[in-house]
C-alpha cells in the first residue's frame, strides 16, 4: 500500500476508503520536489503546500486533514525539525490548527 493510503488507513481503520486517487501522483511529485528544496524557509512553505493539496483534493472519504497533518509532520521531522503530533492533533480537534 502506498504512503498516503497507509497513513489514512492508520487514521480511519475499517472506515478507510479512497475517494479519488487521481491526485496521488501530483501530491507525490510535490512531496519529492519538497524533499529536494535546500532552503529551510522554502522547504517549510512547500511542506505546508503539500498539506494544503491533500486538504484541497480530499482523496479519501474521511481523515484528509489528519492525513495532511501527518504528512506535514513526516516531511519536517525527516528534515530535522521537531513536531509534536499529539498537540497538533489535539489542536486540530479543537479547531485551533489550520494548515493552509
């Protein structure tokens, strides 16, 4: 199973369902481009854009915002930044977090 689907399946469990996977290639291309950016500020902007693409295209029936948050966290922690997933998810459930 591919990266995005696995994240969403972990989030949604038995309710996992793909709505439209036609956007996966575009999202993966953007992830690869983001990983190749050397400037930290540009990298962070691009990582946020990846999250926005997932939120915009809604490729899954449920969990798109949480999937976007996890992908964003993966991108930045793989680059050496810290990211508190638990706090971010709590903020998201309290409608405080907005990745756009």
